[in-house]
C-alpha cells in the first residue's frame, strides 16, 4: 500500500474512532506515535472544517442524509472532501479513487459506488466551491 494511501486510511480510521468515542482524533493519534504526518494533517483539516464539509455532503448527497450514512462512510467522504476543497495540489481523480479504494477495504461494495458517485459529482465542481 502506498504511503499516502495508508495515511488516508489511517485518517479515516482515527476520525471514525474519534466519532465513536466522542473525542478528537489527536487523542487517537497520541496512542500511536508512528502515524504519518499526512494522516494527522487530514484528520485535523476535517475536524477544523467539519461544518463546511458536512454542508457540502448534505448538499450533494440528497438521497442519503449525513446522519443515515454509516460512520465509516462518513469518515471516508469527509477526508476526501477535505482533500478536494482544501488541498488544491491533490488531483481530484486521486482523491476520489483513493476514497473508493478505502471504502472497498473498510466498508461495502455498495458504499464504494455511493462514495464514487458523490465525490465524482463534487470533484467536477471543485473549482466553483468556495474554499473552506
């Protein structure tokens, strides 16, 4: 697995665990000092921009409300949207395909299809969405 792929997956896992335990991802990372800096950066971006990220998800995921999404899918989508909207140097296709790959590992095949459709839609209008 590539370094950035591992970092994305670790960010997703930490956000998922933090949400389940009602803590910040930094608390999760403290227990594992060998975490890649990119994973920490992604989790921090999600947590500090959660309201805007969730607004984007709610706007473009009309058929599946945020609160009904499985928590792991929510974490995957949040990380990818953070990359799409806050990290212009990250290629849209990479952010989307990595999210789908992580969904294949951590979630279900149906989740991968949903995530691909949602993020694909957001990626096509990435430039028109205001920075968070």
